[in-house]
């Protein structure tokens, strides 16, 4: 089966600044997560595969054709950029119907499609409001709407869940999965691992402009699981909890912070630790206020993986 | 066959190529947004006043007997010759109206796209750079031709209707073509001029100032230099005078200044070429960080 997106030795330089270096990758139908910390080159990669940037070296083929200077391909591509790109003086409905007309839909078809997509993304009630009055979440949903409204085969979503509330996130994640199951190709970029995990098992890890790893998400999960995690717990009996945790094999360090109700632990076995923590909460009858992981982000994982930490 | 394979196989066929005019939705939206602007409707209808006055002049010229109580003899300004058309098309007020129209309609055409980072959305659709520019130019062309070509042809038509014969057309068979040619020159020049300036800033107010300022400044600079040096070739410094020179030549009338009109036309073409080069450079889907 031919890949939907294929890059060969793809590189992009902004003057002396490296955007992407020697990336060769094949993307097949289904949902693919593009993971990397901020500034890793995800957006550059997406702009290259959407033909918005010309490669400095190498080539990009989409649907077997070169994407650069080939706008006809966009009839089957939906792109949701990371930044807002709206006409603030139009209503959401006007904006969407107009975007559909640029995809050669007739006025009637565009109106019908726009109503359908706005309804699906819970924007139907606000469709006649000016975009300038939209909240961040509504803008994000509208951005996704313009990417999917024309029913494309390849959908490219750059940080699509930014600004969405939990309900909106769940709905969009569900929809992205559905599109993948239908046989479409969905490329989703994010720097938040759990977001990608909820959508797909196929990931591409990108770091400092290079493909760091690609394949099944279990691979990165294993790597992450061996990464020493710091977990912060806020509760009413921090010293009792610390005393219990210090005996646990999976705990490497226990330390206190200036906050008298907070204890931080370091572990290499996150899952084992959380199992134990659940039991301790019940045994000690703890009143837990918060459990957070200060370094639970991709940058920390990448730093660990490439040996910077 | 599973749903997955079915969905995927879609793209392996021929990608559909539509005969639809890709730029037309851009033009339609541009026109629609122009009419949503405050005071634009008032300005738009007022802009037709000069044309109505000239049309009334054609009517009066053919019904002089009815207006004897007001007008004695046959005043030269009521003689419908190519000079009458020149008087309409090259008068400073008419050209100023076109500049104002460009400020209303054109100042935000590209500037707002830059401001709202909308170019990345345009170029993620089956739209080429040339389609984008054509769509924007057609928006301006719509208004410019409404004020130039349409009145010009209406003048010719009403002259024939009021006269009740084709003598006027037999005398000046080239005049309708001159109207078309000059209207196209005006449209192309003002459209490219406006779009170029609109592409230079993401603030439509700054663009409006530039459209007005450069047009006016070129005329003022000409005035200052001409007063000191009295050299006719200084006419090339003024955008307005270059347009007037070309207009006078196309209507077969005396030039405003004794300078070959080809120089003015060449200068306008060079300015349009420069404008297109700037547009080609400025219109790109993403900002490239250097």
C-alpha cells in the first residue's frame, strides 16, 4: 500500500536555524501522533507536508504527488493550524461556509455542511455570533471545523486540543479516533503525551528537528516508565505518608518542600508506585488535596532519553 | 473489504479538478464586506454623482432648445466629443474618488489577511497564489469598473439614444474602445497599487494612509519641483498626472503637458510590475522567521 504521506531526506533551514533535518518517514492511514516538546520541529514538519513551506532539501509526497505548488491536492486535505487564523468580523457560520466555498462547494452545500459540522462541534447555538466574541475553546473548535468540514482524506491537526475544556477534548479525541477507523489519515501534533495516547498507538517522536523514534506508543511508554519521575502529593498527613513511602522499594527519594502539606517522591516505577499510593491513601485515611507530576511533560522525558538529565 | 480500506482507497483514484473559478468566493466576500463598512453605502452611491452630472450634460446637449432659457449658444463643455469623455475620465475629482474607493474597499484586503494570519488557511485549500491575487483584484476591479467602464459605455449609449441616430459613433468609432482601454488601465493601476500597499502592512489604517499619502505626495512633489524648474518631464513624478496624460492620449485629445504620453504609460507599467513583484514576495502562507 502506498503511503499517504512520504518524506525523503526532508530538511528545512530558516537561514542558519535548523527547522527540520533529514527526515524520512512514511505515514499510512489511521491516526498518527506527532510528539515532541515545544520547538522540536512539529509545526515545521506539518507546514512542509501541507506545502506551506518549501523544503530546503529532500521531498514531500502526499497521495503520491509532490505537495509543493500543487494546490489541487488540498481538495482532500484538511489543515488545522496551531495559531488562530480567523476573520474576527465574520460569524462562525459565515467563516465556515466561506471556507467551504473555497473548496468549491456551492452556497447551498456549504451552508448544509457548515450547519452539520458546527452542530457536531457544539457551536450551533453560537454560529451567528462574531468570531471576535468567541472564547478560546470555541475558536479551537471552529478551527477544527474548517479542517474537517469538507470531508478530507488527510487531516492534519496542529495542537488541536489546546484551549478545549475536558468535554470538548473527549469529543474531539473520539472524533479523531473515528476518522482513523474510517480509513482516513489523521496526523495530530501535540506535546502532551496522554492526549496522543488517547487517540492512537502510532506515534512519531520528533526532537530538535529530527525524528527521534517512530512506531508503537508502547515503546515510548516503556522508555518513560524507566524515566525517574517526581510525584508531588498534597495531603493532611504528609509525614505519615512519607514514613510509609520510604520503605517502598520503587521509591528512590522522598523529600519535603517549603509547603508543610506537600511531599515529593522520586520513582522509576510509576505504575507500581501509584498502586501502592492508592492503598496507602485508604490505609492511612488520607485527605489528598492534589497529586501532580512536576516533570511529567515531554521535554523532561526527552531530556532524559537523550541523556541531558 | 473493510471500512478502513474502502475509505483509504478513495485517494488512489484521480484527484478531482474542478472547473470552478477558484477566486470567485474571495471576490464575493470582498464585495460583501465592503458594503458592511460604515458609511460605505453612502459613499458608494455618492461616487456616481459625477457620472450622473455628465449624463445630464449629454441629455441637455441634445435638448438645447428646451434649455435655451438657461443656456445661451452651444457652450464648449456641452459639446459631446471625445473631449467630453476626457473631461470625465481624467478630471482630478474623479481620480480622487477612485482613490477614496480604494481606501474604503482595498486597504484591508490583504492587510487583514496578514493581521489574522489567514493566508495559511487560504493556501491550505485548492487555491493558488494567482487565484488569491485574482480574487482580490476582482474585488477592486468590480468597484473601479463600476465607476469607469460602465458610466463610459452608458454615456455612449445615451448619446446615441438621445440623438436618435448613429452619427456620433460613425464620427468616433474608436471611442468605446478608448473607454475600455482607459478603464482597464485605471483598474489595473489602482488595483495593483492598492493591493501592493495593503500587502506591506497588517494594519489597514496604515495602508489607507499610504494609499492616500503616496497619491497626494507624488502630486505635491511634482508641484514643488515644477514651480522651481518648469521642466515638463517632472510630470512623471505625479501618479495623477501620468494617469491624466495617458487618458488624454487615449481619447485623442491634447495632452496636459508636452511630454510623450508613452513615458507616462511606461512608468505606470513599471510601477505595476514592481507592485506585482512585491505582491509575489509578500503573499506566502507562513511567515518565515530569519
